[in-house]
C-alpha cells in the first residue's frame, strides 16, 4: 500500500511575480503552509510516502532556429536574484549536528555547479510566472523544499520510506544541457538524499513540440535518465506509463512497454528506487491498470515486485 501527498499546484492565470522580493514572499508563504497536502494518520506513519517535488517547464527562450544554447546564469551578471537564505537557514537549523556538515557540503557542490553552468528560466510550482529579469536558483528552491518536507515528516514521526518524484529539468537548470554535468549534479543530489533519508526518482517526461524533443532528447528517454543516475543508490527512476503511451503513438507502444518492463526488472534487481505513475487520463478515468492492453504488463510487473504504483492527476 502506498500513500501519496502531492504539493499543491497553483491556480491558473496567476499574476506575474515582478520582483525578487515578491518571489521570496510567495515561497515563504508556500513553505509555511507546508508540503504535505493532507495529514498523515497515525496508522499510516510506517507507509511509503511518495511526494511529487516541484517542477518547471524547460526553458527555450534562447533557443532559436540557429540552435543556440539557453542563457546561463554566469552570462547575465546584472540579473535580479531571489534571496532564499532566510528560508534555507531556518530549515537547515532543524537538522541534527550529524546531518549539517554533509548537507552543507553537497549543497555548496550544487551551488558551484549552478554558478558555472546554471540556466535561466526556472519557474517551479507552486510559484507560477516570474519576470524574465529574475533568477531563482533551482538548488536553493529544491533544497528548501526537501528540508521543509524532511522537517514535516520528522515532526510527525513518519518512519516509512520517503520518495520524492522530480522531473528531469531539475538537472537541466543546475547543470546546463550537458549529461556530463548532470551526472555530477546527480552525485550531490544523492548525498543530500542520503542525509535526509530520501529516495529521489526522476520521471520520464513527454514533449508535444518537436523543438523540445530535439533540444532535450534525454528527458524523454528512460535509458538516458538511468545512465545519469545509475551510480547513485539513493536515486532512481519514475516510469510514467501515460507518458510512454504519448511518446510511442507511432506504433511502437509494445516495444516501449517491454523496454519499461526490462528497465523495471533491472532497477529492482539492483536495489534502485522505482515508482510507477499510472495517471488517470486519455479516457482512463481510473488510470492505467494491469488490464491495459499495452501498459498492463508494466503495472503487473510492478505489483509483483512490490514497486509503488501511483495514480496521479493528469496535470503533473
């Protein structure tokens, strides 16, 4: 049995946040309101808690027909940066003395990577739209999110496994569009996950526009994601079967499903964290089950191996 607690999505049509202070204030409010969207009862404290982490669209603002790379943080020194030091310090101080040093070391490793390679345009849920002259550090926001979630789960004495699902653009915004840099970011995220006793799993996404598919082919490809995280025991994969169906609409759905089963078996055999997303969508009111004509084999294999199968809303 699995319980899932999603972060709350913003309402559509929100106002653009035009100053760093506006962004910081909204982040402060959202963190104080808490990550868990509903309480966990006493008899659920030993269950696997699967939380969807913050996610942002991939930024293509600097990609043109000439294939230019997106603007990097270091190339725009005058940009207005959001200061989350207060939010981070408050939550960092909730760690034990044994946790503080390794967390700080991994955090600064990510910050150095981001300073050299980070990409502009990170707009994570539940913030909404940021003015184009504002830079929000993905390292800072994700760190604050993970620290707050750890504090909430520790406060209620949650003792089960803790898994956070991330979209792969987290790697992109810290490391730039380089798989070599992403592997180093994965190393530091693995260290943070170990300190906070999390598993972090990266979800295969699906792009509607070919421009995105050409710019970020690794983000749709489960094998590419696996190669990035494979050396790190706290990191794994979230296989979204509805995304697989959407990617494979040209007739290779059976192959895609079998590849997912083989990946699932390999990850499970090697003790890697795995989650299945079987969203309710495309006429599947209850989500994709083991009876589905194509992806049912993935669901059945997950159940057989005790892997969490989560039915999420379609807008994640």
